[in-house]
C-alpha cells in the first residue's frame, strides 16, 4: 500500500511520458489517467452507457465502442458538451486512480494526470500529497507536437491554447521539473525527485 501519492502533470508535449518512464525505471508505480479514462467508457461499461444517453448512439463506432475522433470533434467547439462528457468521465477517473495508487506497492505512487490543472487541481484531487509539474518552453512544446503528431503549426497552437496556461499549472506545483535539456538531464532530475519523495513518504 502506498500512502504517499505524487500527482504528475504538465502541458501537452512537455515530456510527461518520459518522466513517468524514468520513475517506473526506479520501481515506482505510475497510475495513468489516460488509461483510466479509456476504461471509464470501455464497451459494456456504465460510463459508456451514460455517454450514449447524453449524446446519442452516433458517438459509437461500428463495433459499439466510443468513436473517440467523433467525440473529440463534438466537444472541441462546444463547451457545454465538453462539460457534460467531463462530468461523466472525470469522477470515474479520480476514483480509479486513487484506488490504483492506494493498492500500489513501493514507497510511494504517482498519478499521471495530464489535465490536473484543468480538472480542478488540488480541490478535485485532495488525496495527492504532492504535485510535480513538468514544464517546457512553449517553443519546445510546439516543436515536439509538430514532430510527434505530424500536424501543422496552427493546429499545434490550438491544441496548446486549449489547455491551462503555463502559469496556471505552475501555480499548483510543489515541484517543477524543467524539461528543456537532454534525456540524461531529465533522468538526473527524476533521480533527485525520487530521493526526495522516498524521504517524504517515509516521514
């Protein structure tokens, strides 16, 4: 049982996944909000039934699973639809992450929550003992997005703009990992944070 939980967040293409892998390499369990979100609306789930009740059967693909691309298009320019979907998915994600972290072995656990600032921060996740924000310059985020997703600059800017601002993320941080260097530098940062979290968890 892990009684100490660190929330891991950061903007799109800031390097959160690379940081999570570094913690996992040190034997730390990482509970992933994206995985929990997919499970929350998996075929046959109560969550998916609620989504269909709210949006209609047109959000399903031919196999009866949630058509994620269609859902993304539906909510991208409709704030009301986005809130409706979040009200269905987010509580299930929070419950699943808390249970997974509580059951994890190891000195502490990490909850990787990309939209932590957008999803209510500490108020929505009062069981987080610490929040780690992976921070990258806007130019680095844009360059990584362009390379990773093969999209144009205008869409990259829209995707970045749809998230919380850098200042909003930093405002909820206990710890900030500046990810603008090499992978070796990233690993060194994580090693230092791992030592800190082991001490905090033990006390």
